[in-house]
């Protein structure tokens, strides 16, 4: 008789979620999305509170679709003005060497947060994954943002540039004869911090002095020629 009552009680729990006369109930909790369980913060015996108007409820599991990754980063206030939504990003992961992922900027925070004396703005980008590597949530990542691009232009290494002490304008010294050079002002365009676009002043055929910044300038009628090498 007891086995029959237990069987009836189990059947009622399966159909209704609870058994008559019982203070306990089985609750089926279903995820609203398909994905991978990343974390289960509760343990057996923990109190679980249902979400309501006054309470966010208890998180019993964190689920994510690992086929869609979101890059989260921060940009300094000096650079945030150059960004626009939907511009392309290139994301690299510390855990996966020599691999780049294409991404697109989707969010730029309207308000900055001060960190270490500098104002930072949060950004988010949608990362496009492939099947070559399994990417886990929480990886450290860096994103490169191409704000401007130049193709098929004359460029010069910024290490070759000199600046006039009075006008602060850039110039180079171009070879015009055997160990003979002339100062030539140049106009620069886009720079990536290593190379700069040359708009005017020199051509790709010119030979430009390589100067040594660590050597002090010679005074009293001396020249700087000994501190240079020729570079085409």
C-alpha cells in the first residue's frame, strides 16, 4: 500500500509539480536562450528567491552563447572623439598567439569614468569568430581601431624627422652631392606613430640623412655631418 501511495505521489509531482499535502514543490527552470553554462553560483541547500518588483532574484546559472562574443574595453578621452559606431576593429587574444579576429564597434559609453587620473570611456564590439580555435569567455583581449587609412603613398620614418627650434615645423636634410646636404621642409599627413605620410617636400628618390638624437649638436662652427649616415 505504501509503495502504491509513493508511486501516486511521484506521478502527481511529475504532472503538477507538487504532491497533495506536501510543503515542497519541484520547479522546472528553463533557460530562455541556448548556450553553454558558464557558472552555477548556488549550491545545494542555498535559499533561492524568485525575481519580483522589489528583488532581482537569485541567479542560479549563467549561460552564454559562445558563438557570439562581445569585446569590452576602455578608450581614453583623447581618442574617443575619433570613434564611431560600426567602424571595424581587429581583436587579438592573449591566450591565442598570432591570431586576429575581425570585429565591429557597437557601443560607446556616453559617460566617462575616471581611473587613475584619466577619464576612460567603455566600448563594446561584436567579435566574429571562426572554427579554428575554441574561444572561452573572460579571455584578456586588445582591440586595434583603424580610424584612417592611406594606401600607395610616400611615407617616412618619424625617426628621420627633425623639427625647427623656432617654427616647430618638420624638416629633413637631403643629399644633393658628395657629403653635401640641404635642409628641406616637408609637409606631413597621417601618422601611425612610427611612419608618417609625406604630402610634399621630398620624393621617393631623395636620400635623407639619418641623425642621432642622442648626440648633442656641435657648436662654434662645427657641423653635424659626422653624426649622420645616408639613407635612401
